[in-house]
């Protein structure tokens, strides 16, 4: 993406075809090396330098966390000699692993990281020893250009975490329906059913937000500025919440197997390990929450696009009961106003995570209701309306610690965990 958008024609002719191949035998793998010991999220502190030499550049320094360390083509940031301090002085460069004559470029993998998870993809420490590289785009816009790649990677993190949760839910449901304890299937035990719902809900929330973001991305690439603003805010919102939820979902799903889930012979242990990287990669939770609130809201005012989109979804779904629609509309306005309030005052920065979470839950509640209200002739299934209610009950409402749970929840569990489709009229009866 960075090469096609910012690279010159000579670079694109040389590398773009290989990077966009769908034939695995012809594909050129790419990577980005950005993190350094000195910087981390504070990219402006990086110390890798670039020295001009006969139309190309020589890079010297160390990159500390490089995933896909043996990629054939790498995008990375470095500071040209004499450039200003901070992110404004950082340039974007393309570095090939092999030179035109087939010789290896002048960088080496110092060691591979012994990671908690995602072990199937090697991550390593790279030392640049005068490696040949080519400038991509304007040298004073390197960080801004790389930020576009980071946003795409953040979106991928949200999708990846959703997939991990979906896999964990599938495993938990398979075990719960197949194992009998004390004369009953686990799936028929009341407390286990409640736990299955608590695993299911964040999975379905994330899935709805993934599809909402994908739809906005399609429209943005077709030229819609409103959709581009929507992607700008949905990306960090999805990345923040879905990656954090994945850690708990994968842990709770592992517990459904009991001690067997803790054994490496089965998938849940790997899923749990892999889930923890999502909230760290491409910006920790704090960094991403600040991106959502202080930048997407405070600087780009993208919350307006999100509010308008959610109101439009509610308006175009007449099957959603009017009372529920009105309740969701009010929550959309409150969530947007809260995010604006946090963004407007630096003293409110500590509330950035809460504001991001609120936007996520309200957006997912609306999308679940919109999906549940889309009744098709061949398959009428309004289960997602019930999930919308659970978002309000468990994610946006404050439960009384001294009161019993809602009596409706046992019925809702039967409907959501059952095999039969749920008619709209039945779902509507439990929307409160």
C-alpha cells in the first residue's frame, strides 16, 4: 500500500508486482521494521540514520522488534543525516533483502525473539550495517506515510482478534454440547450457559464491527469522504476493544475444557497466547485509545461520521421495535458527546479508554440490532436483536451487585444457544 501510494514509478515497476501477487510461488513477502529500543511508541526518538549515496541511501542502526524478519522487501523509518529531530525529521525507506546482483543486503538478524505467542511468524532484532535502501515519498513525511500502514495493521489486528475469539467460541460450544457431567451436557447447566453467553457476546460484537468497518472501507476506497472519516474512527475503536476482549474470551473458552484446555495438545492454549499480542502490536491499548479520542475525535472530528452512520442504520431498519430504536438513538448521542467531552480537555485524558469502549459498545449494539432487524424471507432469525439487548445489560448498564440477574436471561440463553431460528416477534418481546 505504501509503495503504490507514495513510491516513484521506478520503485513501483521494480517491486510492486511481486508484492501484489496472488500466486504464492511468485509472491514477494513484505514487512515493516519500525520499533527501536529508544522509541517504542515514541517514534520520534528513533536513532537509525540514512546517508545519501548516488541516488540511493545507506541505513545504519538497529531495529528491535521486526516481525517477518526474513521478508524480501521491508518498509522502515530512518532519519536522514542533518534532518530535524522528532517525527518531522523521519523519512520512509524501502529496503530489499537481496541486491540486484543477488548478494545479501548489508543487514543481519541478531537473534529471533522468544515470544509468548504468534510463534509461527518469526520476529527478530535487526542490525543495519550500511544497508542499501530507497526513499519512498517525501523525506519529511515519512512518519505520516507510515501511519497509514499502521492504521491498516491496526485494522488487521482487530480482525485477527475477532477470528481468534470465533475459534475459541467454536471450541467452547463443541465441548459444552459434547461433554456430559453430573448426568447433563455442560451446555444444559445454567451457570455454564451463562458463561457461554459471556463468551459469545464479545465475539458477535467484534464480528459486527468488523463488517461495519469493511463496508466503510469499500465506500472510502470508492471516494466517499464520510466513509473515510468512519474508517478513521472505527479502526482504533475496533482495535482497542476487540483485542482486549480476545484475551478474556480465549481464557474463558479454555476453561470450558477444564484441565485439558491447559494442555498444549489442544488449540485453546495457543489461542490464549496469541490473543495477548493484539493489544500490544501496532500500539498498546493506551496509545490506540488516545488515537481514537484525541486524534480521530479531537483532531479529525470523525465522531460525527460515526454518529450519522449509526443513526442512518437505525432509520433504515423499520423492523427494529420503535422503543428499542429510540433507546439506541439516545445512547449514540450520549456516546458521541462523551467522546467529544474527553477530547476537548487534556485534563480528561484518563477517560480516553472509557470513551473508546463506550463508542465500541454503542456502535456494536446498533449494528447487532440492525442485523437482527433485517428479516429475510427464507430465513427469519432475529437472534442478533437479543445480543443487542445483552450489550446494554452487560456492557453499558451497571448491575446491582446485591441483586439477582434478570429472569429473562435464562430464556435469552435458550434462544441464543438453541438451533432454531428466532422470529422477530419473539426477540422483540425481550427488548424491554
